[in-house]
């Protein structure tokens, strides 16, 4: 049974990456729609089945469509949704560089950013991170501290000491608190501990890019 079919029966969880064909747009899963609207998943499934709420990518719902639906039905619209809708519609293609040796983690971070409408680059070691930073000049770089060759802290120190382009640096790591503090002292703008949730990651990125 396809996941889209199982969701329509109120089962399973949607894998965004499977259905995304327009990475520059922002989408919500049925589970997220239920949370935003303060209803059960089965209620969202009923809306979808009756055509009251439109699906765009497999079982995914475009944020703009969800905002319009909530407005038409006099539902309170969370600020987070309005921010995501405006981001997808009006935000220039800001570049984010994702640096993490763990490929599944890097892919998960990249998916979150692509769903937010960003242009995302991914590398998996410190050397490639430094080269890509210099060549592509991202607006923001996420960085794990545990990198082969050049450590995350060494990379931060090198970038802050030698580069005139000052991207925001968000450390995402499971390192001990003392190393996280050292990363901040070296020039990181913010730190998030692993494991992290996507909402916290999105909030941190929005704050950094608007500060």
C-alpha cells in the first residue's frame, strides 16, 4: 500500500522527501496540518477526501493553500505558518551550506531547508566546507564540530580570521557543552544540540537570517 493511501486511512507518517518535486516551495504533512488547526488527523483526512483542503505533492499540502483554507474557515493562523508562507513567496534564494560527516543527518537538515525555500549546498568534511564557503559565499552555514581533517572549531576560527564574507554559523552537534561554548567563542552565532527537532531548527535559522 502506498503511503499516500495509508495516510488517507489515518495511518503511518509521511516522508516528505519521497514526494517533493518542487523543493523551493514549502509544504506541510497532514500531521502538521492537524497540529496547526488544533484538530485530529482523521479530521484532516476527511477534509482531504472531501476536497476541502487541496493536496499538491502526494499527501503534502502547500502552506499557501493551508493558510488560505484556515482564513476562509476562520481558524487562527499561527505566526510560524505566516512566516513560512511569506518565506516561500517573497524570500530570495538565500544560500545555506550544510556541513556534517553523517550523511543521513546532513540529508535531513538539507530537506528542512529546501522545504523552507532555500538554496542548499551539502559537504561532508572540513576541507570541502572551507572551499565551498569561499567559492559560494553562503548566507548561513550549519556545522557539526566532529569533522575529519579540520575540526568544526578550527574551521570557524579559520573562516572568521581570513574571510571578509561573514555568514551566520549555526553549530549543530552532539559535542559536550564545553566544546559548544568554545565554538561560540570562536565565532559561531548559535548552537543546537543533537538530536534536534525540525521546528527548533527552523526557528533558529529564521532568527539568524533576520538578525
